[in-house]
C-alpha cells in the first residue's frame, strides 16, 4: 500500500492539529456515534443545526466487537448536564494563545463553539493570560509535538509527586484520541484491516472531515475486507460533507482501484463545478478508463467498454505518457494481438526505455516468431526482476528452437550460454542441447541435456535428448542407464538405438519449449524462418566451462550469498550494513529482518532503520513505511525516513499525474524538513499542471533566485502555458 498523504485540513471541528512521526493527530470531536443511514440516504448527508456534519459511523451492530455497545468515555456532548451549565475547559485555548499559535487557537475556538453553543470566547484570545503552571504547559507542548509516550510519563510522574493532582479532562481526551489514531494508522500500514475498523468503531470522533486521511484508511479497510458498500459510504461521506477541493479529488482517486465501476459512478455524481465551469473530476475520468484497461490487463477474460480503450489510446497520443502506452501494450499482448502490442510497447520504449517496456516488447516479438530481436532488446534488462529474467530466458529458448537453426553470432551465443548456466534454466539448457546436436556436437549436446535433467529431473524431452546423444557417441552404458531410469515413463526412450527409430530421431532435433506469458508455461515455441543476416555459427560452449561475468570487488564480510536466518541478530545486523555498502538492498533487508526478529534494544532499532533504508533504495516504499514502525527510532532517524517516504510519494504521485497528491505530500514534508530547491521545482510543475499559474510563478521565481536551471526552464514552460498562441 502506498504511503498515504496525511492532511491537516477539514471543518472547524478539527481542533488542534499536531505532527507525529506517522502523521497528524486531531483533537477529539465530542459527538455521539451515529448510525449510517440506508443506501437511499447516503452517509454523511445529515448535518447538525450548527452547520457541522456528524462523524461517520464506522460499524453497524454486527461490525462491533463484544463490548462496543458501551459508549466511549464520557464527553461533553454526551453529558446529561445542559451545555449552557457546563464549565468550558479553556486550558488548550490558553496554551495556544500564550504561544501565539493563531491557527490552532482559531481551530480550538471553533471546536469549543461547536461543543458549547452558548459559550462566548474571550474578546482578545491572544491576550489571555497564561496561568502559572509550567509543568502543564510542558505537557501541552509534548502533546503538540506528538510525543505521546513522553506525555503519559510526565502525567504519571506529576501524579506521583503531587498527590491529588489530576490532568485536565480535555488533555486526557485529546491524548486518548491521538493514541487511537496512532493505533489505527499503524494497523492500516500493516494491512490489519479488521483492527482499523475496530479502532474506528470505538473512536467516532476520529471520523470527520477534520482528518480525511483516517476516513480514507477506514474506507480502504472496508474495501479490503469485502465490504464495498461500506467503503462506498465512507467515500460518499467525504464527498457530501468535506469541502476542500484537493481532498475531494484525492478521495475519488483513492477509490479508483477499490470500488466497482457502478459505485465509482455514484461518487462521480457528487461532482461540483470549478470556477472555470469544468467538472472537478473531469481529469479523473481518464484515470477511470486507465483503471478499466488495467483491470483487463490482469484478467484476460474481462470484457471492458470499447470507449475506455479508445479514451486511453487518445490519452496516450495527446499526453504522451509512457505509462498509457504500457497499459495498452499489456492489454493487447494478453489478448493475443502481438502486432498491436508491439506498436504500443515500442511507443512506450521510445518515451522511456525501461525494463517493463522492454519486457512487454520482447513478449510481443516472441509471439510474432521474432525471438532474436526479443533477446537483443531484453539482454540489458535481464537481471531487473524475476519476470524480466523469465522472459529473457524464454527468448533464448525460442531462438534456439527455431527450425532450421538460425545463425547466431558467437558473442550472442556466449552470453546466452552464460545466462542459461547462471540461472539453471532447464528449458533453455534443453534447447542448447538440441542446438549443439544440430551443429554435430553430440558431446556438448549430451552435457547440456544432462544439466537440464539435473535442474529438472522429470523433464522427459531432456532425458530423451541425453539418451539419443549418448547413443551417437557410442556410450551404450549411458543409454542403458537412462532407459532403465525411465522405464514405464516414456514410450520413445526405450527405442533409442533401434534401427527403425534411428532415421526419424536424426531428423527430429527440436522439442517444444515454454514461453512465459500470463496464461500458461506450456505454450509452444514460436517459430520463424532462419535469420537472413550473415553471421558465423560458433561452437556451443560446454556447460562445464560456462562462467558468469566478473563483478566489482566487495567487502569480505558479505562477498558470498547465504541465508541470514542462521545468524545471530548482531551478526545479521552487521551483514545488512555490509550488503548496503555493495548496493544489494534486497539481501540487506532480509539480514535486517533477522536482526529485527531476534534482537532487542539498540540492535532492533538499528535494524528497523537499516531495513527502511534498504527498502527505500530498492523502491519498495510500502515496505519501508512498515519497517519504520517496527521499532522505536530516535527523532533524527524518524525524520530522515519520514521525509524520504514523503519525497518518494511526491515524485511517484507526479509521475502518475496525481498533482494534487504531489502538493499534499510536499506540504506534509515541508512541515518536518526544509524544502530543497529540487522539490520546489517539482511543486512548481505540479501547480503548472493544475493550471494554478500564479502559484507556479511564485515557486519558480523563488527557486530561480538560487540559480537553479530547472526553475528557469519552469518559468519558460509557464509562459508557454499561459500564452500558447505566442508559441
């Protein structure tokens, strides 16, 4: 799951918003739980007479745990004492006023007015005199800084030292809600969705426009536990009650991969007009078409509207995004239309030469009986991931299986041999055996068949090839050994060496090899005429001397590959840092995991930090976020990981065209670390994409003042967007 943007926004019910490593905590909104209305009356449409919407109800009766019938701890709104006669706790008000924190002061005034309609705030809140209680002020500061464990300890210490002292009820309520939010966020990050719903159901004050991120997480939890209607209700609550355009836009974006098309249409029906008269979700309709095509990519039998395909094709042509061309390429390759797939994969590769674009193009070429081109295109990406490696090996197997054997350049044959041996690929090894046999190299062919059989003992074609080539070199004992081992399991192996079979065997050099696609690993080898280019037929290298390429020197402590599970935690931690030095982050993450599971104290904290860095380097941001929550980190490390996650999130959102989310992520990051010039430029382009020209100009000019060339280019792009006719 992608790290979610944490938003400090919402209605006046928000109250004080404070930063904590994982996000924001909002002060409790003391309203009683409400029951979700029927579908005919969408959730969130009920509103209080004072203008503030009620919090959404997370759970119906059957969703609640056994003790959930009990109301939350007594709150001001639930008290039987009339609001007009209740004493208003102005502790937080005085604290924020004393600090000159106008934003939080105004939010607190709004919160108190919502709870106590008859209450009148001081005429000059900023002049409210600070009461002489430094210890209590320090507690409020700990709360504001999100240091909840430290706050709990400070309260306990004072109660021990000062008999009879009790903290303000408002502070304790806020603390309880902040801790509940932290629990909910952590459960969401760990994909413990039932826990998310349970925490939300017992803390309804979290579920308001004041903390849209929590509502998003609850909606995701419903969708992930097969309660899509409840997820739809949660999203509708936001759209019917929350007013911030960026939150509304992001809400529909988050719903795209989770809701059915029918429920998405209900969300889109809440669309409002922007000042320029356009629908606020206009750009999202393209995203919905993209999601439709993506769903069809994952399910080859899924039939989607032709209009969705046409829209994505138009987006690919107009916007020129490589991702749109990739979507179409995968759609067509999964529907046995390799010609169309090749067209779109080539367009994607022309825009961004990536492993995925090359992998898709190679698959299309294999399906068009052009494996030599596939091998050449994919060679540079062969070690990117398992899927890419499998497609590369399939291109080798299919190239070697072409009849008659095509001429292959010696250097190409050499690299193919090395990759087959390094990956212990039985299918390609078998084809190397037949290829060597076709070049009258039965000894080498026999060695490859033997290797293929070692790697896949139940591979009958390799066993047959081994028996046949042993017969050719006169190894009768070897032939007998194979025939005995396969007695009753193969009809043709027992006949090797018989005159009636010999002639046919010499003419049959090839078997069928597997080409990995999304439906089967038993697809026949694609065949085409031998290549026309002139090239010499080099000898197939014997597997006994096949070698992998030489790598860079590595530290002695981690130069070999091993399973870290047998290591002591402190040794695994050391190995993890060693692997990070040689840029092997996935292996490093596994070593840090051992230290996390078995270590304690500093070892465990260091392992959580190291694993977060490893996953960030590997591009696995969701796992990095989870790792960061596995053990306490000091504040510097926590800020480092948090800023890295948000920076990655901002860049990813921009690349995917989610410009509102880009800005929200950058806003969040700027609250905990200064914004670097490069990120200012990214923010400027996000504003430019949203056509917020004034904001974009302000950012670009500020960044350009440092001499940044990208910012200067941004100003030129801004001018071109403002005055297209002048171009």
